[in-house]
């Protein structure tokens, strides 16, 4: 099956700093990438949808200035958590959709903000 | 919009016993249905999916799920579980354009020896 990677897998940062998370489709081109957030013991919540070369579409309640998404190519999307605070600590998961509409999930990035 | 309900947050079961994880969805349009499994500190892995055709779908490791349109359900079953099946299972629904996935709250399956 297709592989989606995320980097880093785990990051700890100080409050007020920004953190960038990369999502790559390794062996296919992704028309669309999605970013999810998973709080402990809860389900995944869709944060935003990004299409290559265009602005991301954010779900209601997600601050676009807080969570910057860039989809620079058909194989790379980045999520930048700006001025991170402890409440931003979470598990962030991306997924990538192929031209055939199959969706593959990355392994996730655990963000801890001190 | 779609939504997914997984009524059981935790399901303890003994090894080699059968198990059913329940999933109900609501939608005003046609949907595709999925089950994903998540092992600790890992991402989601697709277990099985229903897109069309036979309402009974199977995975390679013995799980099966049946799409029941009248009951808007997609319950996951396995006739005999193994210790290695211990994980969290998420039911998800998407529109037929695969635009967005909506996930249930997850069910933790704990298989005891």
C-alpha cells in the first residue's frame, strides 16, 4: 500500500515557539492532504484540508493563523503550529488522498508544549 | 454532514472469544464506511472498507463488517480474537467524493489471555 510519512514523530517545545510538522506521500502523488488532531482518549478531528498550490480549507473553530498549512507540492504538506501553548499539545495526524480517492494516514506526530 | 457513533468505549474480551464492535452512522447522502485500527503511539491503519457491492466486507486478519443501510450500521466482528488484536478501533464515514472523513470516538479492544 501507499506510504505516508510524518516528521518529526515526536517534538517537545517551549511555550511561545513555533513548530513545523511535515507530511509526505512517499510513493504517490496526493491531490489532497488532510490534517487531523487527536486529543488523548478521543477520536480524530479534522482540522483542515489542503490542495496542492491553493489555500487550505479550515474546519469551523480551527484558527487558520494559529495552524498554518502549506501544500507546496503533490507530495508534501506542512503544518506549522505558531506560538504554541500547552493546550496545543496533541497528536497530529495527516492523511493523503490519491488520484483514485484512496486515503492513507501518516503515523502521527506527538506535540508536547511545555 | 455525517456523524459516527461508537457506543462502546471499551470492550474487554478473552482470547479466542468472539467480539463485535458497534458502529452507527447518520448521513443524508450516500456514504462510504471504514474501520481503522490504531496501535499505541501509532497512526491509523485501514482494516476494511465498504464502498459498494457486497454488504459484507472482510479483512485479511479475520475481521469482517456488514453494511446495514436500514439500520445505518457497520458493525465490526471477529469470531475468535487474539491477544495481538488489542488496539483501538475507529469507525469512519466519508461522502462518496472522499472529501472528508468523520471518525467515531473509538473503541478500545482489550483481549485478555
